C-alpha cells in the first residue's frame, strides 16, 4: 500500500475514536472547552478523510487532462482543511462566549482530564508518524493533517490543565477562557496552511535553499557550459518543476549537448526529490570558435565570466 495512503488511514481511525470519546465526555461534563476539543477532533477527522482522498488522487499518473499530474489536489485539500479549521474556531467561540455571563456547573472533572491526556498522547504519536511520511514524500495534504493533530495536542493539554485548575479553584470561567485560546491556536494553524498551499497553487518559486542547490549543481559544470538564464521553478503538490535555458559552446554536437543536459538533470534529481527538470540548450552566439576548441578557450568570454562570478 502507498505509505501516504496507509498513514492517512491511521489518522482517520484515531480521529474517529477521539471524536466520539470527547463528545461523550464533554456533554456528560457540560464543559464547553471539552466539547470544543471534540469539535476540533471532528474537523480533524474530516480533514483526515480529505487528506486520504487527496493523496490517492495525487498518486495517479499524468493523463490527457492533467499533463503535469494531479499533485495540486493535495494543495487544494490542504486549503480545504484550513477552511475547516477556521469554521471550527468560529463555532468554538460561539459556544464559549455565552459561558462568560454566568456560572456553569461542570461535572466529572477526573474523566475529562483523563480523556484529554489520552487524546494528547494519541494525537502526538499519530502526528509524528504523519509528519515523518509527509517530509519523506513532501506531501502538503499529509503535512496539513499532521499540523491539525499537533495543534490538537497543544489544545488538549491546555484543556487538561484548565480542568485541573477548575478542580483546585472552582472557577468555571476558566472553561470558556481556555476554549477561546483553543480557537486562537486553531486560527494560527489555519493561516499557516493557507499561506503554504496558496504559494504552490499560485506557482510561487521553490524555497531559497532549493534554488541554491540548483545553482550549485550548475556551477559544478562550469568547465562544460558558458552560462544559464531564465531559470524558473514551481511546485505542484509534492512535485517540483524546473526549467531553464543553458548556454553551451556552439562547437558541441547535438548528441553532446543532449548528454550534458541529461547528466545535469540526473545530478539535480540526486539532491532534490520529486523534481522534473526541463533544459533548453542554446548555442553560444559568440563568433570566437574556429575549428573545434575546448571550453577552456572561452576564458575571455564575458558570458562565462558572469557565470563564474
């Protein structure tokens, strides 16, 4: 089974049990903070289902309608997950605000604390597994799901500490305060997800570190190429796309130019995963070549000097 699909299934199973458990305990306690955590877990469950669907679709090969593959389904899924988080935050606030107006009896504090502690532990373990696979496969959908669960870890711990505080102080107003804090943390996670996914959908360039790796790889061929320009990069789901124009000595044969481009593509693939490189080879326009000189005769070439700087 595809490791991305496998770990997405794990997230669905864990979130199903946690949502049911939190809802049952939240209503038995009459605690808005515990119910807010149940809502959060329910949204995490829906997000896990969306992530599961997205990674299955994104694994499909390119076809006639999607020449560049289906990678951006993961970016769309991540944005949908973020919007679900925003909806959960709004719902939590709506439930918490009325609680500030008066005292509310909160019961079964011990059970509530136990459920929150178990929830934090389970979500921590599952989020670590999700994040590990997300990094290995560079999957935005799984990364979004992992961030959901990691947020749930922090919020569950917050509700746990709130329940403990209510037990020792008797101040039930702590309950809606914690619910509001949970909502704010959720909104921050939503913002991060939307920002990262929109960058890919809008074809923002690759991160600076990855651009640097491409430049370094090309520099290693300074004895075979004159220069390069029009370097463009973008990302689609976990897939990276790079294209550039490569300026080579006009004395090179077509076969030599093709082999050189192939080798550069292979070297970039060794350093960056899931990358598709397209190189347009251009002959140098200088009129300095006579016979069949080597590139070492290009030492005075202005274009090559720019490249070596």
